[in-house]
C-alpha cells in the first residue's frame, strides 16, 4: 500500500489527468471523482436528469453507481464477475459515454473499482464518419493527398478507374492525372491554392489515366482539418462518368445535327409557307379567272346555240328555196315544152297562111282571067291575100316571140339549175355547219362543265393551300418546340 505521501501524490496526479476518472469502493459507492469527470457529468447533467430526475453531478460522492442504471442488480452481477478490464458504452438520454472499468485488488480482495469515463459522441461520430467513408468507398473512387498534392492513398475503385496500382501512384503528385497542357496553367495552380486555403472543390473533371486513357469524373476535393482547424490533407470522392460524358458529347453532336436539320426544315417550311401563301393567292386569282372563263363559256354556249338555231333556219330556208327553185325549173321546163308545141302550131298556121296566100294568088290570076266577072272574086282574093299576109307576119312575129321566150326559158332553166346547185351546196354547207355547231356545242358544254369543275377544283386547291399554309405554320411551331425539347435533354 502507498504511504500517505505517495497516496497524496497519486491523488494529485489523477487530479491532473485529462482522463475522466471515478473511483468506487467495494460496495460500488462513489468515493472519488477527479475534476475532469466532474466537469463531464456537469455538462451532461441536464440531459441525464431527463432519464434520472434525482441526478445531481455535485452530489455524487457517497452515492452508489446504481444511480446510472435502470437495472442495478444486473449491473452489480456483471461487475462482480469481472476478472479483467470491462468496456461498455451507455446511453443516457441523448448522451453517450464510453466506460472502462477495472477492479482494484488487495490480495484476493476487491477493495474498489476505477471507472474511466469518456464522451462517446466524438468516437461514435468518428465511427459513423468512418463507416460512411467505407460506404462511400464501396461505391466511389476515393484518393487522399497531402496539402501539396502528393498521393497518400487510393482505393480500388479509383485505381480501377485510372488503370494504376497503388504502388504506381503513391508519393506521386496529383498532376500525374492532369492533361499536360493543364498542369502549368494558372487555373491549376489556383486549384491547389484554394484547397490549401481550406476551400473544397466540386465539379466535373477530365483526368488522364494510365496509357493516356481519357477519364471523366464527377468529384469533390475535401480539405480535412486537424483539431486546431488547419487543413492537413485532402480527400477526393469521385464517380467515373466517362460513359455519361461520351454519351453527352454524342448527344451534343447529334443535337447540333438535329439543330441543323431542324433549321433546314424550318427554312423549307418557311419557303413552303411563302409558296403556299403565294399559291393560295394565285389560286384565288386563277379561281376568279376560271369562273370568268366558265361564265364566258356559258355565254359562248348560248351564242353557239343561237347560231345553231339560225343556221338551222337558214338550212330550212335553203331547203325550201331549193324546193321552189326545183318547182320553178319544172314550170320553166313545162313552158319550154308548151312553147315548142305553140311553135309547131304556128308552123302549121304559117303553112296554112302560105297555102292561103298561094290560093289567093291563084284566085287573083283566075279573077284576072275572068275579067269583069271576076272582079268581086278578085276583091275577095285580095282580102284573103292580105289576111294571109297579115297572118304570116303575125305568125312570124309570134314565132319570133316564141323563139325569144324559148331562149329566155332555156336561160331561166339553166339559171334555175345553177341556183339549185348553189342552194344545194349552201344546204350541204349549212348542214355541215349545223353538224359542226352541234359538235362545238357539245364540246363547249364539256368545256363549260370542265371549267365549272376546274373552278371547284381551284377553290378546293385554294382551301387546301390555306390549310397547308396553316399546317406549315403549326409545323414551324412544332419544329421550334422539338428543338427546345431536344436542347433540354442535354
């Protein structure tokens, strides 16, 4: 056992310890608490009293350690059976404490128990932090650097992503993973200056792996601080996003092509819209023109129908004229025949007159022979001679007139025959004209119907062109929306 001086020395030494020390006697009554443990429990008193309302940090001396336990008997049995250091973590309210208990022996007799208290929150936080780091390390690439950028450690994920082994990069500078052109830049120097100043860095980075392999990572560079608040190393957490970046770059190229194609489509649509508008206007003008032509065609049909009617009338008149001319020809032929008959009669009368004249001459001769007795007979013969002479003259005159009439009748017959030929020709022409007019009427009717159909078609085209113009405007809007949507995908 220690003497009083030594005991005082030990007590003074324990008092100066930063460790939180509590001593209990053989019955687990608290007999000693150094300043550190008193301060620890005083800081936690408010939280402990939520669990144990009678707890007072400054009244613990002489109290049993049972005050800290809900089941004191269980705790005593546990302590009684101790043969070596006992470590435990207890939680009182929101406070957690690490306890290290050791019995103090005098020979084989336990004369007391020394309990070292510690605030477990920092340890638990560190443990939690470590577990989080381990969890992160299982899914992310992790590498550690000192504040100058020298590699301290890297996990398997990082090594696999860059293609190195730990021996190949340990002790090397971070610039090993940076493009040669970037290493000497002011931005790269500023990058490490900011880290040394305690500022974390987070971004998407391009890094160079083994064999000049291009690797893209999403990473954060996190300065780690010592208890004094000074950064002493940097831990980087990274995710390999090379495939995503390659895909994004591919989409960017595709986006540029889409933008180009959409621009060309938009231009084509704009041109089509202008052409559609122009065509719609032209269609409206054409529709008006077609309707005008259709109206004119209808008027032409009416005119042709009137001409057809007039030609038909002329054809009928020419046919009537031909009939009358034929009848006149027949009459003139009859007159000619009658004139011939009269001529024969006149020839007979002329013959009689000649015989009469001859008889009168003979009578005169006989009267002269008779002398006085024949004077009366001579007078009669003279009168008969005169009558015969007049008859002969009249017959000659009639014969002359009949000859003239025959000549005239012959000329009339010839003229009538010529007229008949002309009338017949006119009739044929009129019939041909009538046939042509009839055909033209049918054609014009078809034209009119076609023009009406064309007018309707042009009107439909105009409507369609207006619809196309509207549709192209909608397509133009849709094209812009597609461009915006495709850009939003980036």
